[in-house]
C-alpha cells in the first residue's frame, strides 16, 4: 500500500536530479609577492584542477557527567585540511606557483619567514548547477599551502602528471551569492 507512495515521493523530490561531483570550480588567490604569475596562468589555473573536496567540519564532544548518563554538548569546532589535486602543465608553471608560495612562507636558503598576513589568503570553492552557474560558494578563510604532495614519474604510464596541494585554513563559510568573476 505505502510502497507506491514512497517511490512517487522519492521521484518527486529528486525530479531535478542531485548535485553532480564534477560540477565544481576552484578559484585560487595567490600572494602578490610571488610575482611570477603571468595573467594567463593566474586566470587559467582553475582549469588544471583535477579534484577537490569540501573538507570535513566537526565538533569535539564536551562530556558532562550527569546522574545516570553522560550529557554531551558541542565543544571546539575543527576543520580538516583541504586538498586540491592539479594536473601539471608542460612548462611546470602550476608546480612553480605553489613551490614559490611555499618558499615564500619559509625560505630555506636565507632562513626567513613571511608574516602570516602575507601568505594566508582566502580561497574559493563553488558547487555548480547543471547550467554551470554557482549554486553555493564556500570561502576558506586565511588558507595557505601546508603541503605539496609527491609527483609520480613513471616510464610505463601515459597519464598526465598531477600533484596534491594540501591547504590549512582557519574555517570556512557557505554563501549563496554568485561572485561577479564567476558569472
């Protein structure tokens, strides 16, 4: 009796389909002091993005003893690192940009650190609709490249080289507005 209604309700709820994993875009903000960015590479680096994800956000439990059971409430909110996988272009400009940013944070040749305000920049991740227009924007605040992953080099492969860049950041927030530079 109820099975047909459940199926009909499900079909009605999903009539527009669900969000697709491949409908996303990443917009990188780079420190101006890197200075090596050609306008084309800065503008086109988003096309080298292979994969990304929206990082996990969790609350730690605070457990308060109460007669007969433990009462749990929300504690500190933590955010997992954000990893973006990028294809590497033929001139290695993608790799050079992130290595220059990494070396700007700490220069191993002269042992100098940059101030956090110089290397921590907001990064943007969009979920797109079927019309390729943004449906949600996630801003990762004060992000910086924590790790540049290893790059596989293999004579038996014909795959494009790729690299994982792992960002640390303070927190992220979601908005529903469409940025001017995305539309």
